[in-house]
């Protein structure tokens, strides 16, 4: 039957909301979601805890700098987010004013933008231009001292900066150098795919930052299977994803070396399964979505090979 053009469209959103779904919570397949249990990363959690416990035991006694490095899709950012949450809880219990700021250096590409983004965590009225890096560091130091804050700065994708912008590490690592026996209020966590960016640093900054590094190795195929099973239990109702589909996804994740792409394909296949009013995600839907995403996946594989 052809609807009269004057008729209203059906309420499609209400129709969708009434439909049965295979998802319990599809948002838990989002790239920004951090699972409660980050499997196979206990060693990295322990190393971070051992390094940073002193800022809880003796606030201001010393700053901490660490480089987190490893391939894309190995859980670096997720572990850091979970660890910072643990650290802030420990600080809160002990009445320590511990703050953090997470800066993506692919977005904030210059020393000025990075320092401005850090300060804006505390003060939104900072001028858009006109201040030097030295003045911004003085401003940040004054804020931390007057507010009695301790700050952890996370510089994600630090290796995406141009060589001329690495002086930001010089400024941040020496924020307290002009004072006698100061409280050390700022610690650094640098996140990178590799350590190649260290070639861009001057000798003094390099000696400060090279003291502690934590490597995130690629997940093994069996680890990927266990991670995918865990995420499936969080996201889908029982028996929605058969074993052959799990194997297909884990093979793809193993090939790409990036579990995030595989989880996105699982989400797409789940949405298509819902639209078909089916209750099982079959391997052919994973394959179909893999083909649809081929240009992106191929470029990812090419980038990985070219970096070797």
C-alpha cells in the first residue's frame, strides 16, 4: 500500500525500541569503553603501581616520569585510564588533592597548545595567544602551589609531535627546577607506539625520561580469544556468538594486531543481526563486514608493515 504523502511517517525510533535485541549493552564495544577487568595486563598494572606509590606515600617528595610504549591496540590507554582511577581513589582516601589531565598530542600538536590544555583544566580564562611557554609554565606552577594540587599529565601519542615541539617535555620535566627543595607536584606519563621519538630529545630531557619504561606486547592468539569471550559476555545475551564466530574474530584481531578493529566488526555484525531479526551472529557476517571495511583494514596493515 502506498502511503498518502500527507500522512505522517511511522515513529521509527519507537518501533526500534520495541524490537528484541541480541545486545545487553552495545556501548561496551565502543573504543572508549574500559572494561572492569583488563585481561593479561597485570604485570603492567603492578609496575605502574610500584612506580607511583611514592606520590601517595610521600606527596611532593619526588615526581615520576614513565614511558608507556607498544603497538596499537595493546591496551595502553585503557590500562592508564584504569590505573589513574585506582590512584585517584587511593589519594582521595588520604586527603591528597591529586588531579590528572589526558592530552592527545595528535590533536594538541604544539608546545603552546599542550600547555594551554593542561592549564585549562584549572583555569578556563587563559588567553588564546600572547603568552610564552615559559610564562605558561610559571602560571601552571602557581596554580598547583596555590591550590595545593598534585598533577599527573598524560601525553598520549607523544610520538606524533614534530621534532620542534618536543621542548614541551623539557618544560614539564623541569617545572620545579628554580626552587630550593620544592614539593614536586607534576608527574608525567608518555604514551607512544615505539621509543623512536626519544631521538628528538636533548640529552638533559632524555636522561630524565629514560629512567622508567613499560612495554605493552601484542596479545597472543589465545589471549585474544579470551579477551573477545570476556567482551562478548559483557555485551551480548548467552549463546548469541557461536565459537566459530569467536575464532573468526580472533583470527582477524591476530592478523591486524589491533583488537579494537575486530571488536568494531563484531559490533557491526551484531547490528546487522538485529536488523535481520536473527539471534546469532554467524561468521559470514563478520566476513561481510570485513570486506566492507577492507580499504581501512588494508591501510592499517600497510601502515604496520611500512613501520617495520
